[in-house]
């Protein structure tokens, strides 16, 4: 069997986490070219194995904390890919699976200071529905996770949020990809002149010696996007163009969707679809804490 090419690119920063990953098989559980490009820009070129998870978790189960929804979805996608690859061939199983899910929350729900974080634990994969329990200002340990009453499969994570003091109009809801151009126009018209929250949940799965043989860790990052008071003509022209139909909220910030946006608070890459800076800071912390030595 020929050696697997290193997933770490020559331009990657000479940091411990990249040195650790040099001889590992890393998989991105997503077909998104934007996430692939963002990871490659940061120095990592993972194998691409898109998840087959239907991404159909009920929004209502997360109504009190909508940012938990993309974390749960990312966890399901990562577990589906890891378990499938183990079944197909344990010899070529990945040492790290990365998954992400991005949603728009409108109006925003963030109320924490930018330096705040909350933690969560995920139950066993057999329940096929991740649950997040938030505790402000600290990251739970595995022992604390057990006290929260979750199942055997422990996952830990962090949520970085931004404070928001703008207008709140109605009940916050999740906006995913529009069904068609009419649905896209409805979304963009609703957010016109207002602020939405973009939340990306990122989950990693890695092998361990303890049952069930792998663990999950997750992080979520929030950014705020403020829209201009766009004319009906501009919104009509944008939806007619066809861009944004495959994006949460119906707009692509890195494309013509920039015409619609007044400003961003937080990580621009998070709005694109993957918070690379926060992800690598988090991965470096996990490595320094010996998480991958389990």
C-alpha cells in the first residue's frame, strides 16, 4: 500500500498542530468548495468525503437556543462519515474527520460578550440526535459531562458569540437554503435593512481506545451581518442572477451578495462557511491539552 500524501501543505505555519497532522489521514465531511478552499488557504488539504446525512433535524427542538442546531447537524454529518469509512475499510480509516454546518438566525439570538463561551456534551451516536447543554464561561470536563446526564459518547465544545444590541423583530428562526427564487426573495426582503446572525458549527471526530472507539468535539462561531436598505430593484436583480440559492439565507457574502451588505461584526470567513482562525486556535488548544492522546 502506497503512503498517504500528507494533508499539510508546504505553506502551512510551523505550528505543533500542523506537525501533528502531517502523517494523519484527515477527511472533510463536506462537498462545499468554499470550506475546502478555506482549509487549503490555511494549510490543510483534506480528503473530501461528503456526508449522506439528510440534515433534517427539527428546528423546533432548538427553539430556545438556535445556535445548537448547526452544532448538532455538524455532529451528525461527522459521525455518519466516520462510521461509514470504518465499515468500508478499517485499515484506511481517518484519524480526523472535520464537519461543519452554517445557518442564518434571524433575528439574532446572541447576547453574550465576544469573549464569552459556552460548552456542551453530545450523547451516544445510537440516539441519532445530538443535544447541547450550555453552561456559560467554561468548558466542561468529561466528568462534568456525565453529571449533565448525557449518554456514553462524550463530546465537548465551545461557543464563541458576539453581543448584539440592534432591533429584534419577532421570534428568531433558522434560515437555511431557499427552496426557490421566490423563497430567496422572501428571505432577503425580510432581512433587508436589518441584522442577521451567521452561526457555523464545526465538529471533529477522532479515534480513541475507549468505547465506542471515537470521540466528538465541537465549536460554534457567530458573526453578525448587517444589510443595507436595498431597493426592490436590487433584490430582484440579485435573485434573478441565481447566486445564493445554494447558501443559507439566500446570499453569498464573497460574491455578488456583497452588494446587499453594509457591514460584518466578527469573522468574515465564518460568514463564508468556515471559521478558520477560531478553528485552528481551538485545534491548537486541544493538541496542547493532550486531547488526541486518548
